[in-house]
């Protein structure tokens, strides 16, 4: 795959936390990230066969190449391509091929960081945890802090942040305790002490969490 990915501009609009809602699902799986990067680099229609070949060349797999090709092509036809087409991100026709319907809403640095994340162990779990508006905001708020941040303070800041759908501090606190923080902690993106009610951040993907 070419490394000359398209850039939407190194500005606020090109950062992951500012993308339209439908793109969070698009970027939350490593195969979809690779697929979109391939289409963006090609700037033309590609057949499912061509996409399959490019993904197999850039994705680790066990077993034979033939089996990998079958598995990738099946997942494209029955999962990833329909999802992206339903979101209006690609046009997919069995005869004409696949192409992007719109430019990627992230800049070069962010796309490169997403692709690098796809090379990590347990990358599917990492992307699932990180590529979410609330969890991106959480990581951004706690990254590189010298001291832990209380859950109550974090919830209050999330409620005042337009990037999330949280509007009530109490509900925000509950969602942090029971959903967002356990998932982020499980993937090593931050440390969560549920008994003390505090969070400590890391900076595992600085180009994504700013």
C-alpha cells in the first residue's frame, strides 16, 4: 500500500475527535482502517479482489495465503463493505468496484497513527476502546497529567464538552464507572482505581489523543 495517504489538512478539523459520528464505526476496526487507507491512497475504484490482495499484503495472518484471501474477501463482502456503504462512506458495486464517496475526515498524521495502532497486539480491542467520542475525550483529559483526576471532575468536564452526548453529571459518572473507564483500563490506555475514584492517564497514541 502506498504511504502517500491523502491529507484533509493538519488542523483541528483533521483530528479524530472532530470527525462526524458515522466515522467512529469506520475507524474502530483495523480492517476498515486499512481498507479506507487503501482506497484513499488509490484515489480510484478498486475491485473487491484488488482490495483483498492489498489487505492481505498489509495484515498479519495465520495459515495459507489462500485461506487468508478467502477470509478477508468474505469479511469484506458480508461485513465491512456493507457497513461503510450504509454509512455513505463508500460506493460498492459488485461489477464496478469500490470507491470512497467522500474524503477522509482525518489528517495525514491521524491516519498514520491509526495504521500504526493496527500493527499493535490486540489492535482490534485497542481501536474499539479508543475510537469513541467519549473515550477519546477521557484520554485527552487525563493524558500526561502529573496527578490523578477524580471521576467526579472528569464527569463534570465531559458534560461541558460538546464532543460527547453526556448531559448529566450523575449519568456521566455512572457511564464512566461501568463502561468507559473499565474498557480503557483493560486495554492499558489509562489506569482506573475504582475504589479511590480516580484516573491516571498515559500517552500511548499521542497523535490521536491531544
